[in-house]
């Protein structure tokens, strides 16, 4: 499977995601933001970091960059797109995903291992997980507090577009297990066509036992499935 | 413009120093030249009060590739790998503007490391605040922590370890020390020494603004009630630009086009150009019209003294300009040839084709003043604390007081604001004795820790100096790393005061003794004097940042109890030294007497033997015993694991408070499997190590026979309350 990782000035999880993809046998290429053409890819990843310093608003400037037009074209033609952390923020800025990511409820940057519940395991990104499997995964963000309007929220629920929700160790989804104030504990969502996933947690940080755990591996192997 | 006494004083120079300048120039300097002298001759850049003492520190060793004098120190960690690291203070700016002060502290130390060709892999910090009750402490804490996080998180380098302490001595002068650690290939290390005539001097990075003018001079003066007026001299950080600058420099370094490179830190363009020329025994000519400026009508004076961040000076090989420029264009950064190396041995500054200033380089470097300031020895305190004179206290109450105190409370409120995991090589995060970072793509790792003990240093500087090196060494040993070398940040008060200068000289004496004995050389560092306000000086606070090597990375070793029914051994001898202990400070507000004695022979023997046990996989968890004594160490092992322990009372007749809270040095608690007991005991005996079998791990409760029984959940709660309610 061929993957492309888009590198913006200020991206800082680009190397991490490339390592994870290569570890899982993806044929990966890095694509600099000034490029006007994307290499042939089955998967495009928009990595975490602080694209353009997150000045103005997280993801706002990257959402208007040259290469993003190509990403939008590919997305519309059905290519799989994965946005992690800042990548998720960028995807909402382009309109490929609806809703927005607000400042964390406690108004502080949060980095820690939390738990997420796999709400939908019938997607390209999660088919190797069991339904309601609990994953221990790292978050690192200032703006991860997902919000959307009630119409879109209804759509997310009706179409089963919510892939991950924050939960506790046992899988309980409630206010205490919500690290950043996200609407209904949402941690990752799909677009209506289900080819685009945006998520705040970092699966690429969870692919090795010695560093953390391997809970992120199945996200990548789902894509290979 | 006539240089008056008032102008001289405003530049932080003494009248005698001005006379000396006139002698060196054989004429009176103009204002631009005076500004440059003031920038180079201040304490921060010239080390004029500290130099003769710093010379005594051990800086050599098999493991050392580059000692002090470069942007950072370099050590050999085997194969073709080198680790480059340094610690630096940003105390004064952080007190005036905590967010930017702390952020640019991180930015500055990162540049020191990537300038030498290393990709930074870890950040650490040591931050000291005044009493939590002081009106400014809360906002300073908030600002500093978000500044450190804001910079490190954005640039994408994990902040993996640190220490946060509170003491009224820092009420009016906080300490913010930042350490950066990078990894490079041994044959790809870049230095600041210029070579060759007529080579292009290139300016890269951010544009120059009016921020930070005379920042280094500010860091060389005491504060007074007007300190807030100094806000404009605090630099503003832009971690995004630094990220671009770092990537661009590392990209350029893959090629062989750089002769020398130096970041523009304190005293900006002035110190970087002088440093490069002086090391290369050359002159340097700069055309100031070419310097990229952020603001209009900047004068040569302002350009030379600006401390705008995220800038570098590079001397390039002939004909490499075009290729190099391409890289900086790609990253949207300025790249301008602003001058050349010359044979004049002068710093020559031109503006509109006119020479605006010309100073012999050696007048700014080797001929800068060096002072052998007067100092006096500290008299050892004879005060001994007799427990009989104090109110009776139960072990449980004293322990709760310690675990719930600001200095011992769990710091996840802070560390959760730092990205500790980015780069995917953080094997062990903060909260253990040392953090562990894997060398990328290899199965080896380094351990890093940063430590200080200002109370010990205050009461007896020589012992304090020895203690802090030893404790740092021990912290690396407990995670199974062989300690290799240190960097130090020496935070002291006013060196013109004989007592303060004495604290400095004697702390350094202690550091020297310990470093020599433990083969733990100093490879880089920084001195920060004038920490104080209105003649009130801070406690002497040398901060030690250590790096150790884990040759073969298996499971990382931490201080969490692993399982029930394992044996607990206390390595090292317990005497029950309570003077200067956290027990007396937290429970009785007593901080008198001598700190615990340091026996370097035991220190080394105990640590090296523990490393042998770790190498043989005989240790399940280990923790060094420091502030708060044995029972505090055991509590920390319980809290982090949720597993408890049952501890016997000592067989010898000793006061229980002394036994459990004494801060005797060179001690560790280790957890071992009962089946391995005889094996471990044999190794300890073979190496003449004193040890006690103190009990075993058990479910849920930390217990001392008949004296204490408290659940690990309660301990956790007690330990986690303070920050969240502050």
C-alpha cells in the first residue's frame, strides 16, 4: 500500500508517522507542502504538529496551502485520508470534516496516555479492532475539544461516523473520562463517505512495547486489510 | 557624542573598566563600541568573576569529545554516536516576563545544541519559585510552565524530566534553567572556530528587531523595585521559526559547506561574530546595511546589541553560497552574506560604506577583565538538633506533611502540560529518578536527570556541591545507566559580596571533588550571578544535569514496586542524619545544622555494585534515597505502583524518626525476587557493600510494624492534592 505524508512547515509528528507506516510495510513518501502534485497514493496522512506555528488558529493556514487542493481532489475521488491531531484540525479547516476543535476545557496543553473506545469497527481504519475495544493511547494537544452543531451530531450518530470516544480503563464513556471537554467524548470521526478519518489521539506513538504499547498497530493494519 | 560617567554606568561598566577600554583602543570608544564592550565584558558573556574558579573543574575523560568553551559539550556514547548537551539559565527575563522568558530560555539552549550538528532529542528543566504564599508565585509558576511547554511542544522535542522547587529565597528572583540534549554522528560535529580569509559570513534565520537589547547586561545586574521597567529587554520567542531554522541548519549540515557556525544568543550579533573570529584568530568585517531588520531605521548600535531570537551566523566554504541559500529559501528563512573574515584581527563594522566601529577582537575576548574576587570560607555550623527538644510527632503525621508539601507533591499538573512522547523515543518519562531516551533506530539509550539541593549548599557549600553531583549520579544509576558526564548551571547571588563569592568558590570545590572521584566530568555549563533583589541574595543553587548510557536497552528500570512478596533491601548505611532534612523543614520549620556527610568512596562503590546487579537482571525496581529519607522513598515506590510494603523496625537501637527520615547519602532501596536473595547478597558482600534486609512488598498498605499502616490509595491522594488545589 502506498502512503504519502504531507509535511508542512511546523509539522513535527511527520517522522513518527513515517516510522510507523514503514514498520507496517507501507511504501511511504514524504510530500513537501510547496509541491503541487501528489504521488500516487492509497493513503494520505496529515501528521500532527504545529503547522505554520498554529498562528491565526490551529490548522487554519495549512488549510489554505497549495498542496491541500490536491488532498481535497484525492479525497473527493475516494482516496483514504488520515488526519492525526493537527492533521484533524487541518481537515476541519478545509471542510473535509465538519465541526471544529476548540481549546481544551482546562485551557491547558494536555499530554498523557488516555483510553478510547472503538465505537465503530466496520471502517477502513478500525476493522482490525473489536467493537468497543478499549485502547490506551497518547494525546498531546491544546485544541482537542471537538464541537459541532446538533444537525451534524445527529448525522454522525445516525450514520455511525463516530469511530473513537474517550473512555476510562474499563470503557465507560462519561464526563470523568473526557480529557478535553469534547462533545459526547468524541475522539475521532469519519466523513459521510467514510474515507476520511480525523482523530486527536496519536496511534503512531503506540506501535512499540518498549516505548508505550502496541494499541495503535491495528489502525494501520486495518488500512492494509 | 561624549561618553559621560552616566552613560558608562548605564552600560553596566565600572569607571576603571572604561579606563581599561581606552587603553586597549588607544582612544575613547564611540557609543556603538561602548555598547559592544558592555555586551562582551558583562558577567554573563565574560565569566569575569567565575573564570578562575571554573578552571579547576575536571573537564577531561575518555568519554569527552568536547568540553566547555563551545556552544555545548560533546560526549562519546559508543559506535558512531555522540551526545551533545548543555544547560543554561534564563532567570532574570523569566521573573520579568515568565512566559517569554522561559520560552526563549528553551529556544536558546536548543540552538546551542543543534548549532553543533545534533538533532535535539530531549529537553529538561530546573525551576525554582518563591514561597507558594508569595503573591507573585502562582502567576510566575503558570507563566513559566506554559512558556516551557509552549516552546518545546511546538518545536516537537519532548520535555522529559525536570525539578520544581519552592523556597522563600526565590521570592523576588526565580530560577529558570533549561537543558537540551541532542544526538549527532561523531564525525559530523560542527564548531564555532572560524578558518580561512575572505570567507563569507552569512546571517540566517529571523530578522533583527529591537527586542532584547542589552539582555545580557540585564542578566548581570541585581534587581530593584524598578525591574518591571526592564520588560522591553526580554526577547520574544517564535518556536515555529526555530523549528524551520533547525531543519534548515540540519539539512545544510549534511553537506560539507559549513566552516563554522554559531548561534546568536546573549549579545546577539556581537558575541557570535567575536566568538568565531577570536577562536579562529582572525578579524571579521560586517556590513550592517545588509542585516535583515524587522523594524525601520534601526541603528548599528541596535543591530549589534539586539537579542532577537532564532538567528545564526555561519561561515561558508567558497562557492557554497548558492546551494546553501536554496535550503534556506525552501524553509522561507532569510539568508544574507553580511560580511567576511579578514586578517586584521579586528571587528570592523561598516554602515553605508563608512566604518562605524573598529575594535581589536582580543580586547573583547582574551583581554576582557578577569577578577579574582575576594571570598570567605563558610564556617561549618555546630548546631545539632535534639529531637527531645521538639514537640512529639508520629511517623504518619510527619510523612503526610512531607508528601503533601509543595516540594514533594506529585508534579503531573506540570508534566502533563509538556509533550513527553513526541519523536517516539521516550522510553521513560518524568516521575522516575531519571528519564530514558532511546537513540533513534538503535537498541541503546541515554538516561538524563537534573538536580539541585540549595539548602545543603547554603549550609555548607563544599558538602552541598559534592552532594548534588552524587545525587545526580545516583539518579542515573538507579535506572541502570552508566553516568558519563554533566553540565552545570551555577545560580548564585552577587559575586561582589565576599560571602556569596565564598559560596561559589566552595560549591565549585565540592563539585570538583565529586566529579573527579566519580569520573563524571563537566562538559558544558553556564554561570548566573546577581540573583537577588535589593541586596537579598538567593541561596547558592548549582544545578547539575547528567547524562548516562544504557548500552543495551531491555525493559526500562523504574522505582515502581513490581509485585507482592518481593524482598526489599536498603543499600548503604543509615546513620539518621536529620539536620537540613526535609523532615525538620516541613514539620518544624528548622533549617539549621550541617547537611549529611558525603563519602565518595561509598558513593562510588554502592552505585557501581548496584549497576552490576542491574546488569545481571537481579533488580526489579530501585530508587535512590534523598530528600525525605527512607520512608519517603518507600512511599514514592508505593504511590507510583499501587503496591505496598511491610517494613521492619531497625534491629539496632536508633530513634525511629531518625531512621526513617534521616537523609544519609549513598543509599538506595531495591526490590528483588526472594529466590535471588542469596545471589544478590553474595554480590553485595563480595563488593563490601553495607546493606539491610528491611522487609517485603505486600498488597495495598505501606506498613511499619506497630508504627504505621496507610493505604497506597490514601498516599496517592495525599501526594496529588497540592497542585490541583493551588
